[in-house]
């Protein structure tokens, strides 16, 4: 096939047709975004119902709790705590807690609360005593207390009330207690200073999938997933220096399956130091957190919808104007080509924005890798500015070019999108949002690990102390009904914890809010060799299957420009009828009427067992794999794409110097590939 000069009208019409094809694709993407926004509204309604159910379950929890102030008066208690006393919650509020304690145990209670008030560190303290019920009877309970606020003027503590009646009855039977211990879900363990297991309970068998006797004498981390071992060992090293140990890592069970563990441990200074810890399987909890994060991401996309619609309106106006000028009778070929290029640049920008939104909003598990925080921030800067609006100025001060962490860039984007949305609402009249990164080396701050410090600071309305203490609670929101789910900052904390990081917040009314994150530094991977240049000329015949004719004609031209002889089809029936002679390549859409692209490849397998296949689709690859349409080994190219991207993919698929070879079908099978 001979190609005309790019200067001829025929070539110009082909470029214009290609741009119009991409414009139609953008319109279709806009329609998909509108459908996603409708789905978000339904999700918000469901989240509202879930929030009400959560509050109801909290109030009706079987374990009682109450909040006590510095004067030791009851400020608040739930129905279970009131049930212990046989009186309504309203009848308890404002009374000293000692009014409901047996006379013989009042001194014990006063000593317990006094020690709690005088403690320099926030530690949990417990005491067992008898509560006096309204009907004159008493009940044996354990009060487990922890300080909520150390402020002298507003000191308060949370008291958890646990009924010990049944426990005392169970202690009468040692055999019964052993059966209960065998069914406890948490793994209790004890190790020596070197980390070798001294004791582990029977729950170890259920969680680790191994006999407890196998663990004794081995290091506690012997079953930790290899990629998580360095993080766990570093946390243990800091534990031996006095730091708290609260880590999540993966283990490999005896059957080879992988589970997530939350491990909390502390150091006991005896004649020889020992570590005592509690480990719990949190795999299901992490899956639930992932669902909450996905709901929050949909909320963020809904917030972006108006801004994105505005940007696409401008983009479409620019494309339409450029094409109208290029098509006008007065436009010279050179002028028409310039305006066509401008339209193509606008379409590329729109395609990039749509791809970023789809990547952020898709539902899939995070894939952590070693990455630079500065790079992730610069990659989502445009999205952040769109979310903030023109009235809020975004300032980025990236001072950690070598600060590498183990994360998925989407996780950093999610943190920043949440904080940007809150900052925008806190500055309705305009303001400034600062994002700053620095590297923190060991010993520079209270955070002993080398880390990347990420600060996000606004100059908005700020928060009071009471609000600040609740902002990370799920479903807590200060926004009006229907304006927010209360999941944003809860998701921020969950993502931060999953990355092994910490987050602190500083805020005062009228003085803005600052969130400061510390993510542990990791060693940067070795620099990989650059990707080799794509092959720009291929040989042989290619079968193109695409039901959208506008996409089909543009991809056909791409393939022909790369040297292929192209046979095209719109569906499986046409593809099978036109698959004759020598074929070296199948390029097919994944989702087609009646028969999918991968199924067409299977149908051709008998005639062309070595036929290479490249799948093209506007759907993200993770979605296609989740639906079972593609396998991880399949080669896919995301629409929209340009000829250079197609050439790179074909170079990876057909790495033979000079292109591909021909495969000639025979009655008895296939002859060897013939190079042209």
C-alpha cells in the first residue's frame, strides 16, 4: 500500500477522522463519568444507613462504658453500663461514680482513679470491685480505665465495665477454662531477648496453620512473608529500645496461604528481657477497610465531577474550534495542519485526565512498590488543583527527591485528595494549601526511624480540641447532612497505617489545620536499563477485529503504516471467514458482540497455534482480569493510544529483529515461520 504525502488533502482527512474518533471516545467517557456519579449517590445513601446502624450497635454494645471527669462524676454512659446498675442512663449522668460502688470498695475506686490522674503516661489501668445496683444487689465487675484528655481543666477518662460474674463461675472448673483458652482467637506469645519463642497458646494453630510445638525455639518472625520481614525486624529493634510495637505484616501459613497479622507487643524487663505480645488475624478487617476506602474514593470522584465537566467543556470547545478552522475553505494546508495538531494535543490532555480518574477510582488492591513521594505528588498536582478550585492556591515544596517509600502511588493520591477536599471546604472564601516534603534521618525527631515527612497545611477555619479528637473516627463529619460520609480521614489513617506510617494533626480555631505524616524510608531499587526503542517496521498479515468502525479504520491505518498487510472484521463471524492464508498477528477488542476477543483467539488456535494476539480495550486491564476476560499473561493496550504506543506493544509482543514472521497454515498442521 502506497502512502500519500502528509501534505495532501487525503492525508489531512485521515488525521481529522482520527481526531474525530478520539473526540467521540471522550464523549463516551464523559457519559461513563456521569453514570459513575449516579452510582456514587446511591453509595452515599447506603453509607448513611450504615452510619446509623454503627451508632446503634455502639450504644447497644454488650460491654458497658462510661466517661468520668476530674471530679469523678459520670459524664456519659451507654445502655450496657446503665444495665449493670439497673437504672436509666439519664439517672446516672452527673452523679459521682462512687455512688454506684459498694461501700467496701469505694476506697479501692478512689485509689484507682487517683493513680490514673497522677500517671505521667497514658496507660490503661484496671481494678476489680463490686457495683451496687438500684435494687440493692451487687455485681462483680472489672473497671478498665484509660485517660482521654490530660488537660487539667478538662481531664476525663474512659472506663470500660466488664461483668466478671460469669468469669468467676468459669474459674471453678479448670477443664472448662482450658477449653475456653483453646478457642480464643488471639495468639498470645512470649519470646526471649533474641526473639525465640518461649510460649505460644493454642490459637497459634488456627492462625498460623502450624502446631504450637513447632514454634517453640524458633524465631517469632520465622513465618513472616519475605517482603515484610525487614519492616518487622526494624520494628522489633526499636521495641528493644523502648518504642511501642504495633505492626501489621503478612505470614505464610503451613498450607502456603497468606494472611495479614496485627501484632502488638511490649518489653518486660526481668532478670533477662522478654517480649510478650498478642497477634490477631486481621485479613478480613483489611478487606472491610478496603471497601470503606473505595466508598470514600467514589465520594472524592463525585466531588471532582463538576470541575472535570468544566474542564472537558473547555477541551471540547477548543477541539471543535480548531477542527472548524481547519475545515474552513479559507484555511491553507499548513494552517489546517497546525490547528489539527492543536486539536490532537487537547484530545491527548483529555485522555490523560480520564485515565488518571479511572486509575484513582477503580476498585483493586494496592500494589506497593518502591517509589518517591515527590513523584507521586507531582503526578496528581493537576487533579488536586481541579479539586481545590480556582479560589484556593496550591503550593508544593518538594524537598525529598530521594525519599523512597514502599507504597502504591494511588494510596498517596488518596491521602492528598481527602485532605485537599477538606481544605477546600475549610476555605470557602479562598486561601492556600501547602504540601511540603522533607527527609528525616534517625534521631532528628521523636520518630526514630528514618522517614519521609509529608506536611499538608491549610489556612482555613481550623478545629477545636473536641473535634480534633474525633476526626479519624469512621462516619464522624462536621459537614451538613448529605455533604459528606465521614469516611475521608478514617481512610487517611487506615492507608497511613497500612504503609507503616504515622499521622499527627495540629489545628486551632481560626488558625488552619496541619497534617504531618511520617512514612518509613526504604532503600531505592537499582536503576534499570531504559526501555529499548520500539520496532517501527513489521512484516506479515494482521487480522484486526473491532466493532467500532471509527476505531477500526484508525487502528488499521496504524498497522499499515507499521508495515502490516491488514484484514479487518467487525465480529467473530467475519473474523473466522476472513482468517485465510498466512497470519502473524491478531489485534482485537476484548468486549465484542456475542463473542469476546480472547474467545476469537481460541477459535483460531487450531488453524494458527502460534498466532500472537494483542488486545485493545477502553476498559482498565484490572477490570478485565477481574471479570475473567483476560489473563495476566495476555498483552493489552489501553484505548485511546497512538501509533508509537502500538509500536512499543508490538515490539514487546514480537521481539524478532525486523518484525514478525509469517505463519503458513497447512492441512496437517503448520510449517515453520517464514521470515520476510
